[in-house]
């Protein structure tokens, strides 16, 4: 069974690498954009040059276009032409794009024209009725209905998405994140240079790494950290990443007078992230509901767990799929700086608990979310769909 994976998510190396562990990786093909722009064009991704990778121009890089919003995000007009050229060696098309998009519908329509099985993907963990109203909801449900009609199965990136879609379709559903994580790469390394460069030696290091946006709750980290310092004066906070909320974060740090206690670093490469996590004692990720969105998985948290760090996050979205409260980390109420402060102090003062949770976190992620585990889940689901009449 030959699979064609179509869409921009797998242009990212860590996503693409998942299928290197697929049981029949020689039967996996990709159609990827020639270039993909993220973070307002600040970051550009290019597809790997491999025999199993086809490329095409892609359009609409984000979800904030006038009128159409994100309905055509990642649209590749040449998809039907490329599928026609390789139709004899493709049995199933996997669209790693939401069933609320016209892009997904475009791919599903042409997959069916050429007689191929079609699978869609969703991260959506908030019922659509809670996000949209009136005619907008009617229109979005119509697109979802058409996508499900043309699909042969649905991959849900988290368990909440499964709960939503099992009420929308009777077709096969699997819970599989879009990508696994690299357990061989994410392990502790010597961090002496990082500690020296940023003046963190012999400090209790709390860290955050990810997109700098309001919904990530970084403002709550800074508010809580001010009080943590009064209990643990040797604590330091490292905030790594870029995003639209950077200016506000800088103002908060200055406003609290924490310039000497909080270190800002830009977006890190995987090697840089590994070095930061090796230098850290506790990983923070207090994501919160904002603008009709909740955390849909949390790869940063999974990678931190692989690095044997306890994670402090929130009871929000699908974080409980990744962090086991009380076992691999602590989950607090969203947007509650007080509870976050208490959790930071608790882990900051208990080295034994930090070690215990960190080790449990690595075991949990290795057992559930490594490249090999996720690739095998995809293999089994693709096989099931291929055999399903």
C-alpha cells in the first residue's frame, strides 16, 4: 500500500522524520510546498531533496486573510496534476490538514476523482459550536460534512478531538499526534557553556520554550516568578522563543524589575533547545484558552519530559495527553498565577520530587510518543483503512 502525504506540516524536519520509522517507509511519498513561511515570514522551511518527495507551489501561509481567513491555508493548486502523474503508484492520500478547510476538501475531491482512499487529520479539541455561531457555523459545518463524506478515516491528534469526531462520523478514527518526538536526540548533554554564557551556574533554572504569544501564559510565569524569587533568591527564569507578544513580555519584565533575573533568548535550533533543557531544573508551559483556541498537544512539553524535566502546565486543552498530573509534572488552573507560583515553589524546593517526576516523564513519552511509536500507529491505521470496504 503506497501512501501520499500532502501538505505543509511535514516540511518540518521533525515531522518528516516520523515516517523514517514507518514499517514500509519505501511506500511513503510526500507532496510538500517548495517553501513554507512561518512566524510572519521570519522563519522559512524548505522540503528535503529525496526521491520520495514531490514539490509544488503553496499559497496562503496563515489564517488571518481578509474574508477567507484560513480556509485555503496551504493550498497547492497543482495537487491534482501531480496526483494524476503518480496515480498508478498511490493507493491512499493522507491530508494532514483540518477538515474545516477548503484546502482539505480540494485534496479529498481529487483523491476520490482518481479512486484513492483519503484520510483527514484534526487537532481540534474544542466543539465547533463553542467556536462559531450563526451562518459562520453553518458554513463551517458544511465544509466539515463534505470532508468527512469524502474521507475514509480520521486521524485525531488528541483524545478530545476523538470525542468530538466520533459524534460527527461513523468512519474509522485513530488518535495519533501528527509527529513523534526524537528520544535518541533529546537527552541530557553538557550544558556548562550555556550556564556560563547566561550566568546560570549554581542557579535554580526555570525555563519556557515556545511561541511568544498571550495564549502561552508567559505573563503568568513572570508574575509568579517575582514571588518565587522571594522564597528562592537563587532562581532564574529563561524564556526562549519569538512571537507577536515579545514587546509586552519585555515591558512586564522591566515593570517588575526582573531584568537581572530573567534571561531572554531567541528561537532555538533543536541543539540549542536541548542545551537549554539540559541547563534547566523545571520546565514551564502554562498555556491557556484564548481566542477560541486551547493547547492541542504540546511538543515542547514532550521534549522537556524526554530531557527528564518535571513540567508545570495547566488543566487546559489536551495537555493531559502529554503531562500526567502528579506523576510527570504538575497541572494548575489556566490563567492562575497564584497556583503557578505554588507549583514552582513546590518543585523548586524538592529536588527529589523533580528527579522522580523527570524520570517518570521520560518513560511516559518513550512509551507513547516517540517517532517509532507514532510511525507504527500510522502504519496500523493506514493498513486498516486500506482493508476497510
